[in-house]
C-alpha cells in the first residue's frame, strides 16, 4: 500500500491541504487504489471570500452560497445530482445544501458539525452532555478570538498578516496546534516535518 493510501487512516489526514488530498480523489489508481473510485472534484471558492470578493459587493450568507453552488452544479456544469463535502464554514454550506436541495444531493460529508454553540441549549444535561458542555464553554472562552477579529476588524488583521510572513505562519500554526496536533499526540501519532512544511 502506498504512503498516500496509508494516510487515509492516519489522523494527520484530517488536515491535508487540497494539493495532497485532491489527487487521491481524482486519480486513485496513482495511489494503488481502484480507478473506479475516482471522483470529479469541483472546488469552488466561497462567494464573498478571498479571491471571490470585490469591494462593495452584496454579502452572501450560508443560504445564498448554497443556492449559488446548487445552480453552479446543475445549471452551469450540468450535473443532475452531486455530493458535497464541507469543513469549517463549508460544513454549514454543505448542511444547507442537504436541507434545501435534497433532490439534488447524493449525500454530504462534514468534518465539522454545524450545531448551535449555546451551553444553555440542554436544561438538564446527562453526565456525557455535561462533559460536552464543559468543553464547549472552554472553547467559547479560549478558542474563538480569531472569529471575533476576523468578523469585526478583518482589515487590521489582513494588513498585519500580509506584511509579515512570520505572523501569517504563527496565525495558521497556532490553529493547527490547537485543533489538530493535540489530537494527533493523543492518538500516538507524530506530525512530521513534511506535514508542517505543507501547512506553511
């Protein structure tokens, strides 16, 4: 089995960049897999984000982005049905696609659950729910600072990170450490230098 095939069961696989992941999906034979497992992958940019934004344009929410993607896949690209994968903000969009356009969807795959982040949502939690709610409270208190600055003062952050490659690397690697590396350590795996280089 090739190293790429082995990586499918490795926890580091959860943070593979598209340049590593997409060839496994589009050309599985290259990695020792059955060619019939190949996918056609459409990886659109989110309207209103990065290269899909121009100053003064209408703001797109989850519902609008899902609608645009459904039209892209059917009216523009001609697919009768399709699947969607989403992580981070994309998980909300993929969830919306599944909810609003079930007749178009083969299925959705999420690597982040689009659930309410409200510790008061459960009135009388079970012991298991209490563990989750305690973890949620910690996350909301300690791990959402990036959302607030990106959501309220994005220009300040953008100029700082664009001007400093070291600052941009620190911004990205801190999230990797918090979200992924701790899990990898718990599962007795190692983050190799090649993985860190891919992130950078």
